[in-house]
RNA sequence: GGGCGGUUAGCUCAGCUGGUUCAGAGCGCCUGCCUUACAAGCAGGAUGUCGGGGGUUCGAAUCCCUCACUGCCCACCA
C-alpha cells in the first residue's frame, strides 16, 4: 500500500505513473484475445504542431472511450500517429533555411527532403511527449506516420487504382494557386475573408466608334490585360445590338468581342462583364463555352508575366495600382467605388490565393460520393451530434472534383512516369524497370490524399494483415467538426471504395475550444494556452476533467485557465476523501465486527448504482459532460458531503465495527475511482494503489469497470434520504436565521404525519441530532404544537419546531410566516383551479391527477399548521 | 444567396422525447464557521416575466410559427 502525502501534488504522480504504464505496456491490445474488439481512429496531428486545447479535448475524449472500453472487457486498440502536413512542414523548414540564407533550390530536392525528415524527427518527439503527458492510453508500438513505407505503398496503390478506373485525371483547370508557396490548393484549403476593396469602373471603347464605351466594373483591373471578351446579358436593353461587335481593350489595344450570355447578372455594376479566362473560374467556363483564347498575365509567383507588356515582372498588387494610374491618364476610369467582398487566402500559408490556370491532377468525386452518402443516410455510420449529417449531405451532393497535386517537395511524389522518348505514361505502385528512360511527375500529393486512408492504411492495408482483420472497421472517431470535409467525408469514401467497408461506426464531432473573446484557439493566432504549462499548474487530471465537464455535445467551449479550478478542486476533494478513509481505517484497526447496514448504507449503494447507470447512459450517447457531472455529483455531493459525515457518527456509535465501516466505505470509493479513471487517469490510479494492497503490476486501468447491480438499487432509501436531507437543511436554515452559533446545540420537535414518517426519523435520529447539532430531539405524531416558544417550518410530512430561548423577533417571524402562508395559499388555489378544470381531469393521465390531489391535501395541512403557529406567535 | 446552431441567475453553462425531484449547477456575491479529510473546504442565503410576440395544449423553458440579436459552415455576381 502506498503512502498518501498530505497534500496532492499532481506532477510527481503523473510522471511516475506514465513511466509505470509504459513499462507494463498496459495499452497494447491482445491479438489472440477472444474478447470483443474496440478500435479508435486518432486524428493524426500535424508533425509541426504543438497540442492546442482543441487537441487536448479531443485526445481526452478518445482516451475516455479507450480506457472505458478497455476496463469494460474490450480488446482495445488506439493507434497513434502523425501526418506529414505537406505545406505546413515544408513552410516551416523553408523558413528555417531562410534564416541561414538558403532556399530549397540551393539544397535541391533530395537534400531538402532529407532536411525535412530531420526536422520531422524533432517535432515528432514533441508530439509524442505531449500525448504521453496527457495520459493518452495509446499503443506506441503501433505508431504510424503518413510517410512510412507501408502507408506510402497504400497511397500509391490507391492512386494507381483510381487512375486505372479513370477516376484520377490530369487536366488544365483554374485552380486555387498559392503564389507564395507556389503550389495548387484544393477548394477546402482556401479560406474566404471579407475585405474592403475598390470596385473600378473602366471604359472599354467600341472599336467602330471610339467615342462610345462599354463600362465594366471590376475589382481586379490588373487581370484586364488578359481579357479576351466582354460579356453582357442578351436581355439587357442597355446593350441591345452591341453583341457581336468588338471593343478595344485599353492599354493592350487589342480588339476583343462582345458576347451575350445569360450568365451575366444585369443588376451588378454596369451589367457588362470582362472575361479573363485564365484568371477567373467563371470566366474560364464562359471561355470554354465560346472557345475564347486564354491569356495568362500573372505567373506562378504572383508577378505579371511577359504577356503583361510593360508591366511584366511587377507584383500583381503593384501592377493594379499602376494600371489604374494609366487608365486614369487615358481618361478611361469612370469612377472608383468602395466595395466589400470575400477574398480567398491560403489556409496554411496565408497568401492571397490566385485563381490560376494550370495542369493539375484531380480525383472525380461524384462516383465515390454516392456510397459514402448512403452509409450515413442509412445510419450505418452515425454522427454525434446528429445534425452534422445534414452538413455532410449538402457537401456530398454538391461535391466537386478534388485537386490533389501540389507543387511541393515534401510529400508522396505522384506515381506517374513520363517516357522521355514518346508520349507513353506509366502509372504503377513501383517505378518502371528502365527508369533511365522515364521521368517521374515532380508533383506530390495533397496530404489528405494519405490521411483519407488512415483508418486502414495504418493497419497494414493493402496487405490483409492480422490487425486489419481484427480491428477494422473501427468503432469510434472523435474529431473537430471543421475537418468534416477535409477528412471525415473522404475517409468514408476511400474506405468504402477500397475496402468495401465503412471506416468507423460512430463519429463524434467535439466542441470547438475558443478563448474568452470567442476566437477559435489555433496555432496561428497563438491564443491557445500552452497545455503543458496548464498541466503543470493545475494537474493533467484537472485539465482533462474541466474540459469534458464544460463540453456539452455540440456546443463551443469558452475556455480560460482559471476554469481548471473546477477540476483541480475536485481532484483535491478526492485526494482528501481517500486520505481520510485510510486514516480512519488505520486508526480503528482490529475493530472489525460486522456492522448492520442501515438506511444510509443502502442509500449510498443505491446512489452508486444510479450513478453507474447515468454514467453508462451518458457515455453511450456521447454526452461526456453528463458522464463526468454524474461522477462529480456522486463523489462530492453524496459520498463526501453526506456519507463520510454519516460514517464519522456511525463509527463513533459502533467503535467495535469502525474498521469494518471504513473498509466498506473504501470499497464504494474503489468503485467510484474506477468509474472516474477514464476521465482522471492519474489521480485515480494513485489513490487506487493507495487505498488497498495491490500486486506489483496491477493497475486500475486494466481493472474491471463496476457493473450495475440491480439488487442494490433501493428507490425507497433514496427517496427517504432526500427527505432527511431536506429536513436537516430546514433545521440548519432555522438555526442560521435565528442566529444560533454553530457550536450551540438546539432543541427541535418534529410533528410527523404518520407513524411511518416517524419511524424514518427514529431510525436516523442519531445522525440528524449530530449533523444538525440538536440536543433534545422530540419526534411526535401528535398534532399539537410544543409548549415552548418556537419557530417552525414544514418539510413534506414533517413540521419542525425549533425552540427559542428568550425573545424572538415577533415582527420578523410574522413577516416570514405570512410570506410562507401566502405562497402556500397561492399554490393551493392554483391546484384547486387545475383540479376543477374538467379538461384537466379528463385529459391528463390519472397518475398526474392523483399526484395533484395529493399535493393539494399536503398543502392544505401545511397551511393549517402555519396558521396555527401564526396565531401562537401573535398571542 | 443556401444551410446549421445559440439566446435560461452578475459570469460560464445544464435542463428542451411537454405536468414542483422544472426553474438548476459551478464561479462570483452576502452571512456564519480553522466543526475529528479537504479554507482548493463546511453550513446557510439572495438573484431569473427561461430573447420578444403569436399559436398548439387542460398544461410550454421544453412542440409549432414569426421577429430580433448573435455565432458557425457552404457558395462566391465580376
């Protein structure tokens, strides 16, 4: 048995236990086990990342489920890992190089990638340390990284497969281009932000009459150098007869056609639209339709290119200013208006995204989407909270092709080789044999193209491994809602396509953690507290408990460090309760004559069972805050506040049974610790080791979760104890109102309605006397008021009288009684009304009606007693 | 423009498969306590027309409609 120090020091405990758990490999599942399996998909964090509060919450949730299931008889796999985070990692490493005055081109592709691997190792250690520190019960032996050999084979296999099915294609499209990172991005990697900009009205002279103009409104005058048409709506009377004519593109001095297409919104700007197929997705569409030429004027670095004439080599935003200046000089600016619109930025790099015409690889998503949509619609995969299914459906039914090629070096290079001598294309998992005749596509794949295989690639797919057979499909995914499209939807599509199975059955979308100003906590904003610091200050258990306690399903959490006091205080409470029980047991060693179970013992057992029930229900419904609240209320509200206080008295009254009494309490506490262990793994392990003798390699984390024992549920005891608690609260309240010092004992008489009511009090008399500091405690069934001067209150079938020495403040007492009388009268009136309402009596269930009648009866009696007492005081 | 949430005590939020265990918890506040673990504690207390309006119902914080404010996601008409 371990000694429990007087004060609770979480840090020492945590470091020691991490070591203990690791050494014993408690969290490696057993492949030979016949127990049912439970497997969890971890959202692999970016290797570059520090854990944010969001990760902390997510990993805590996963750990709760892992530990809970493990203790409930499941062979549990929680497989950790990280993803290579293509853009993010490459950006970081390039930044480091820049500090040394180097660029990736100075190193060359091979050396650069080597360098990234070095950095990856450093970051990776950090992630492992953080996950370990927060107590994640993952199986480190199975750790995976998206660029591991096995996972890379899976990526190539999937690419080749889709390519051969015709679902991967290469094409010239307008994509989102990041001019800083110089790579294509998928639609999901672009974030739109509202910007205050200008809307420029530019005059385009008609070719056959240069005194006449078409005025065009644009936010991006620099792209006009690439205009190849002007479009108007055919129904627009302002432009009747103008379609088919030509206008002279200013500055470039090129004749371009005016076309008519219904796509043009008549209400916007001037109703005339410039068409720049190379720099706008919609213009591109129109360009295709009318077979217009595409003129690219901005290059891959965001600078104007050779087609921009005198502006060539100038940055796009600078060129805008210069072109506007030039147009002004030419008298071709009609006006400039302020204009607010949404502009896209790179999710990772932050650069303003350029719609850019380029050759990229795409996945046709429509064919993959249908099965994935059905899996969720039929409930085979369940989302929690459920409303996310709607978001999912919306996206899936409007899904667009996925641009998967990235012009980066860090990532899975596309498994496509081009023959140097002819047009032949080779696409296989392994490189061509005569490699010297081939050149591999230089692009790498979007990181999500490896992440979407995560649930099965980490288990060894495409090999049909034992792990895959045993643990796939998985059971549970907990993730942030903001990656539902990036990741969740794509995993479902990939899994169904390549394994024919769903990847997981339950998806929990956890809360977004925000700071107190309501901003999402993120690395880029730097507003997430350092989780390690918080753990050091409050304890990991405190942080874990606080997060889930504050996290009702489907809401956001407004987090501030001080809130961790909830968890810390709770941990402290636990610690002291354990210490106290142990101390008392030690003190009373040998006094182990069996004791009689009284109503309080039955009550606490029953409360424990109700708590287990509520806890399991909550976890099964993914209401983690309710699960943790159930434990908090039981341990603090029932066990510590009431049961331990009762035990003190009981042990005093039964000195020969004292050890047995505390032994019994420790057994209950033992169960409570097990229930709490998934949420607060460290302190529960430490106390569990401390309260009883354990074997060397015994751990609460692999012990058995208590099961519900229906025979121990005692509704009657629970109801009666509530009454006694109310009665005591009422007695204490009267004491306080009368200004009695807590050290002074008082006399109380209780009038009971029935003999049965009286029996309850008689059986618990000692406890009540002691806890409410009562000297003379009379329990009567007579209807008379006591002979002494008193104040009174009514609880259920009990009327309490507190004896008053000396004078009472008659006026104050009258006011109080009057208030209570009025309230009771009002209540009686409302029930009477209800009961005399024929509709109520006939339509409400008989149970409800009976209940109301009983209430009416009770309150009439109460009123009578109150009035009686009032008379007494006044006289 | 389309979709999804939120609005309950000073603050952060539970409750929302309709009926005094429905008006709650924690923090904060007030009063009194170092009472045989815990002052990170104990006992007691105050505080709310459950966003506004309308409806369904015998009965609504809970269901429906509507308005207001607020947050998020998707689309991106230059």
